[in-house]
């Protein structure tokens, strides 16, 4: 994995490359998104930053939204246990 960034910068975007995946990370916020190309990763990062900053549309009915995107809400297993890396 390689990184392209200026260590003195506190803002901007850094790119991480791993196999066929490019990850773009906003240095200031830490928000990151990935894609198959640098352009795709930047587009996904732009969307992620918009949501991170409170943009986007609220989801009124979570189950209805999941069905709209092709996920059966009845098949989702919920587990409130924090991931291992947070323990």
C-alpha cells in the first residue's frame, strides 16, 4: 500500500492504493471513500463528506429504504456489540 501526501499538510486529500482499490481520505476530517479509480474514489469521497457534514435526505422509514435498495430488512441480523477494534 502506498500513500501520496505532504506530511506538513493538515488539509487536502491523501490517496491509498491497495491492489485494485483506491481510497481517498480527507485529511482534515478523516472521512474516506474507495473506488476502482482515483476519480471514482474522489466522487465517493465528495458524497461521504456531504453526508458527514449533515447533507443528504433523512430516511423516514428505514425498512422501506432497505427494500428500495434491494435488501430484505427481515434478513438483517442486529448485534449491538461493538466491533473488536473498539474494545
